[in-house]
């Protein structure tokens, strides 16, 4: 707790120009537990729990409770009389959205070593009731650092949760906080490092606190729903706009075979295929003539056949698209048209070579 408070007081990002104070007491001691609680909520030794909150002179804004919820609930009614929020650190995940991972708190080890190097104890009584500046514990720095981190991190998070709530209540910004606002305990019931993201935005952790995050809009083809920290990809048959919370089925648009434009194109393709077939028949009848042989002979049939088969691709551009239709609308044209062009190139080389030989002769 001391580390978190000093870190906040030295920060310019949270509660600038505002210093937090604190008091720590040992809740494990039956002799000191309740007297210290009454001391926190009293003013000059007097407890007036039924007064209006605005008349409460106690400087206590919030309390970080004990580790277990059972012990917290035991004393919580005493604080709630004056509307002082009390956060049980073990169940802080339920209250604040902060889980209890094993997290190394940056700078904590250096703080412990620095604190243990200074001895502020002057007498045995101070060692028993030491508070903010006391480093009288018999534990070494290594013992403290090696302690179960599931205890230290929730305390650290709870202090920061209170600080962020005060930061929002005091309307703090980069230039400082609003000094005209008087903070009362009932004004700090909840605490969030970040405001909730709008619909269609996912949360991205910002730092080690789970309640601190940045909001990023989910791009096209993704959506955010149950898991607020992840943009989920839509299925192949679905789509989504930017910032969506769900995906929509893709609308399939296609030209039916009965469309007038489709009919015209298919009639033209059939006409071309008919012409290539007629030419093939004509070439076959006159195969032995000099005209057919000079045109390429057997290669003419290959060229005419490829031209006719290229037209088959046209018919697969209409109707409801399927995987086979998508393949057949491209593959026949590429294959047969390439063969056709290759035949033209070969025949052109034959003609050029024949002319070149004739000139030499």
C-alpha cells in the first residue's frame, strides 16, 4: 500500500498536484482491529454515524479491506453508515473487473530495498504501532519480495482503483485537478481506470491493470460480442462493417440465364461455335486442296477447335455461382485460348521461315 500511494503521489498522470494520505492497521490483532476502525470513522474521538455525509468531518474517503471477503463484511457496515466505500481485495475481481494474476509490480523490489535500508524506529512502542514511515519489521527485504504475490497485487490494484475514482471525481486533467470540488466518501463508490468502450470496439490492456484499457474499433470482416477483448473474424459466407457487433450473411448476386443480356451473349457464343464447326467441316471436305494445306493443314483444326471451346466459358458466367462454375468460367478460356495463340505463333514462324528459305534459294 505504501508503494502504491507514493507512486501515485509522484505521478503526473493520475491525481496531479493531489497527495493521498493513508493509515494502516493490523486487522489480525483482535486488540487493535476494532479500535483502529473506530478511529478511522471518528472525529476527535466522537462517532456520529447518523449525520448527513456532507457534515462528516472525517478525511477518510475509502477503505481497502482485508484479504478475505468474510472479514471485510464483518466491518463493512460500520463504514457504510457514513457511505465510505470499502473494497475487499480478494474479491476485487468481482467488484472492479480485476483478476488476480501473478504479476510482478514494476519498481516494487527497489522500493522494498530502499525502505528497509532506512530505520525509523525509535522505541519498542513505535515498532508495535508503526504506520507510514516505519520499517521496523523483522522481515528482510528478500522475505517481503518472496511473499505470495497474490496478496500484494490486489492491494496495489485496490489503491489504484480508489485513485482513479478520485481522479474522475476531481475532474483531473494534464494541467491538474479541480480544486473547487469537495470530495465525500459517497462520491467514490466505483472506480474505473478507463470508460467502457462503445459498441463495436474491443478492449486492449493498457498496463498491468485489467480495468485500464484502450478502445479499438473492430475492422471490416470482424465483430466483437461476448469477449470484449477480441475482435472475432466472420465466416467466409458472412461479412461485417467496421465497428460491428455481429456478422451478416453475404447476399449472393448473379445474372440468371433468363436475363436478356445473358441470352444475347449466349446466342453470340453459340453462333461463334457454329461458325468454327462449319469452318472445320469445310476444311475437312477440302483437306487435300492446296489452300487448306497452305493455311496450316492439321493445325487449322486445332486452332478452330480451341476457338470454339473458348466460347464454353461464357455459359458459366450466368446462373447461381458454385465452386465448379467459378473454375469453369476461367479455366477453359485460359487453356484453349493459349493453345490457339501458340498455334498462330508456330504458323507465323513457319511462314517466315519458308519465305527466308525461298529468298536464299
